C-alpha cells in the first residue's frame, strides 16, 4: 500500500475494464458505466501521483474537476439516451446509427 | 493489517468493475458499479485524500449512480423482470484490451518513478480551498459555467416537445 506502482497497476486494470465495457456493450447506459470506470481510474492516477509526489495538492484539485466533469457528462448523456429511447424505442447503440427518423 | 485492508479494498474495486462489464443484467451492473465506486473511495482514503473521498461518495454514489439507475428504469419496461443486455465482439474486444493493459502495465513496471518522501497532512481541505480560490480560480469559474450549461442542456433535451 506504500508503493506508487501498486496504485498505478490498479488504475491500469480499472481503465482496461472500463475500455472493455465501452467497446463491447450494446446498451447505451452500460457504455456510460464504462466511461465512469475510466474516469475513476484517471482520478486514481491523479491522487496517486499527488500522494507520492510530495503531497502536491494540485492533483487533488484536478481530481475535483474530473468529478465535476463526470457529473455534467452523466446528466447530459442520460438526457440524450432518454431522448433516443423516445425516438427509436431502443437504446442499443448499434441500432441508432441513422440521423433521420 | 493496513496492508491486508488495502488488498481487500483493491479486490472489491476490481471484482465489482469486472462484474460491471460482464454481468448479463443491467441492474446488476449498476449495483456492481456502486461497490466499485465505494472501493475507489477506500483507495482515495489510503492516498490521504479525505476530502476527495467524501466528494466521491456524495457525487458518484449519491448522484451519478442514482442518475444511471433512473436511466435504466426510464428506458426499460418495469414489467420486464430481467433487464438483460448483451455484449458484441467479445473476442476482439478482449484481445484489444489485453494488449492495451499489457502495454500500460509494461510502462508502469519499467518506468523509474521518483517517490518523494512526505508526511501525512493534518488536513487537505484548507490547501484545496486555497488552490481553488487562487491558482485555479479561472478553471473553477469555468466549471461552474459548465455545470449551469449542463443543467439547462439536460433539462431542455429531456423535455417533451410542445
């Protein structure tokens, strides 16, 4: 627990799992969950480098901004997904490639 | 003891993340995401980031996860008991992601990271507040504008057309 590489390895695995979710899931909400995992792994990296880089607090501020961006992104993405569901009656991301209705 | 707890927390985080991307049921994915967020919160505590850990619980667990569950409930018929979702191109996806993970792991393993000696701070909130109000004032204000934009945008998008 007192080594930077441990945290970086956890972050790598979390990022890979998130990426796997983004590229293999068909449901729009599940793709969003993958994006959240990726953002969490990025935050873990920021905080790990802040902790082992002499407790540099700029990392904490950046992590805070990432959380703000994730909240805004989740709200807008879910609004878009609900709109897609109302128009196409599905949120399967492969079936909504048309631009016209 | 702390070492043992650390690995338990890592296990919870990664196991739940694995469930998120592998589960057949969309609701189970959402619940696994809850435990993954809580595990990441535990890792933040190990990294001495107490304020960020609390923000993570409040925003991710209390906000984003609820939004995601709302999204699931609003885009499926409640009467259909198993809200299933499938994956495509699992083989190619696994190969690509394993390649990516190997590359990143190799990079982490081979880079000579410099670890500075440091002591656990008594408090982090004071330093974060000072940085937000002095060094990062412009990004802070831009973030508030972005949140306002996202709020108005999400409301406009999800409203029924007149």
